[in-house]
């Protein structure tokens, strides 16, 4: 009987060791999986940060160009408006009539 008890105890210990090892391997696997997920998220975050920095640089370069183009367009529009008003005054004063059918000034 003592031998049977010893055998049973040994079997119980082995089973406990195996369950502990399986739990340990499960925990290790979980830790590895979480590490991989963390690395993926860090990589994604670094890429987004780099993309944002590039966007800031691009927009910093594009803004002065757009501003100067806008200023130029505004100046041309003001000049055209001034010239058109002067042309209208000239037409009114002189009684000028355009003979072209496709005149955009509606003469």
C-alpha cells in the first residue's frame, strides 16, 4: 500500500507539474502575442507621426506659394475691374459702340 500511495503521489505531482508547465507556456504565449501587438502599434504610430511631419513640411512649403498666387490673382482682378470701369466710362462719354457680335462687354 505504501508503494501505491507513493505512486499516486508521484503521479499527482507530475500532473501538477504538467498543468503548471502548460499554464506557464500559455502565459508565455500570451506575453509574446501582446509584445507583437505592441510592436505593431508602435510601428503604426511611428509611421503616422512621420506622415504628419511630412504633411507639415509640405503644407509649410505650399502655403507661401498659394498665398502669393492668391495675392497675384487678387491684384489682376482688381486691375481688370478698374480697367473695365474705365472702359465703361469711356464708352459712356464717347458713345462708343462695338461692332463685334461676340463682344463680351455687351456694347
